């Protein structure tokens, strides 16, 4: 007879198996490759499908929050790679995987997803040539969105140090692979653009597999590039690699080194051009001056100018003579007026009371006013003013003087 301790419920069994699966270090984070089959996009937003290979299949679920991050439309028969965890649907005892991220695998699947997204964004106008901005001819600051430890950054630095060392490089460091890379890159583009630091921006990554470069097919990056007001250069992978960012950017460069060459001019070429322009300008000025001199010489020999020159010379002499006459007349008038002025000054001097006093006369004042001697009384105080003194006196008597 079976012991009671060996009897468990179905629920307990499923729960136990689920616990084993979810606590297994390997099964909680696996990357699974398979072909999609029986795909259903439920109205709730969840996706239900199976992943299979040539021998087996497993049920898969992708919940709405994760499904919203898909950058392609899954289809039956498409080969994909899924980041997922393994668990058990407890109610049905159904072994299945829960997919968190998924991207196409294989050239056919990758190409299909790429074309799907490209067609949709192109229809929205994100690749419109009329929207693309020209690159500045002499950028002072070049912004770079890439990995701080990647070879792409070093390639760009090497080219700029040799080609245009006057430019300053501003780095916005990001991850260029992994689940979080797309969001970081899109945010870095927007942040660097809004800062206004850079005159031109380069988004770069070195070469890699199609899976490695798939992050740059993210719709968020394409929209950030489209909204970017700073001219943006896309430099992803090698010359044969194309991403959605290449179409949304203002300019595509085949490599990060080529992007640096597009972003900045060659300082040696600038110097050569400046010297060439200087020589051309100097030659043009010399030619122009020679033409003007020749034209002047021709005009100077013209009979009309010769006649005009003689007329001007004659009139100048006449004006000089008139000027000399006027100056002499003015000098004579000035002498006459000066003599008259001096005579008037001498006449005015004879009428000056101080001059009279200087000849020995005196002024009699009573109570500060000139006094008439006939009106003075004995004992009255008076002042006698001479040229150089004031004499205080008292009247003793007033006698009338007989006039002859």
C-alpha cells in the first residue's frame, strides 16, 4: 500500500516544478534561437506563439509591455533570437518560455524586419531629403555618441587630430549593444542636441554582425535623429552595413573614420586654399589698379581735359590776384580803424577824472558826495580827495572868490 507521504496534488507538483525552473541559474536568463509558428497577437497586447527547430518546439509568451518594444512584426516562419526565462504555466502544467526581448535572426528574417520598419518610417517622412540639414564647413565643436571604450572613438580622435586639430570633441558615452543600448543612444542624441554644445554630431559604432548592429535599427534612435536640430552623421559598422539610422541621419558615412573626415575640413587644404585666394585677390587688385592707371593716362591726354586744365590754371591765378588785393585792402582798413581807436582812447583819457586829479587838482566831498563850496557851513566835516590820498578836514570859513 502506498504511503500517504508520497501522494501530492497536481497543483503541488506543478508549483514545485515551476519553482525548480524559475530558480535554475541557467534557465532564468537564456537566449533562444528558433522559428516562429502559430503566432497570435492577442487583443490584450500579449503575443502567443511557438519557437521550433528541426526537431522540437516550445510554447512562448511575450507580454504586452515587452511586445511594445518590438521593432519588427513577427511572422510565422521567421527565424528569431529571443531573450527569455523558462517557467511553467501552473494551471495547465504547460512548459513554456517567457520572452522579454526578441529580434530577427538569419539574413532572411533580419532583412524582412528591416524592410518592414524602413517602409513604415519612410511613409511617415523620416527619410525625406528635404528635411536633411547641411554640415557646417568649419565646426568648432564635434559631438560624438558612441562607446567610451570602443575603437570607433579612437578612430575619430585620430582623424580629427591629424585633419582638424582646432575642433573640440565632446563625447556622449553610451552602450552600443545590449537591451538598453537603443534607449541610451536615443537619449544621448536628444541630450547633446538640446545642450547646443556641438556644431555637428556623429553617432558611431565599429563593425560587427547583423545581430550586433541591430540596435541601430531601433525606431527610437531614428526618431531622435529626425528631431535633432544639430546636423547628424551616421557611422555604423562598415561600408556594406546599412541601418535605419543611416536613412534618418542627415549624412551617412561608411565608417567612423570617414565620418570624422566628413565632419571636419582638412586644415592643410584650408591653408592651401587661403594662399590660392590671396594670390588671386592680389593679382586681381594689381590688374585693376593697372587698368585704372591706364584709363587715367588716356583721360589725361584728352583735349577737353587739357583745355579744362588751362582754364582752371588761369582762373586760379586770377583768384590768387583778387585774394591778394582783398588782403591789402583789408590791411589798410584795419590800419585806419586802429588809428581812430587809438585817438579815441587818448581823448577818453583826457576826460578821465583820475587824470585830472593826477595834475594836482582835488575833489571836495561832503557826506560821500561831491560838494559845492558855496553850500558848505563852518564846522562841517568834508573830505578832500587827491590822486593818491583822502584828507579829512573841517570847514572853518567859506569866503566867496572874486571872479575876473
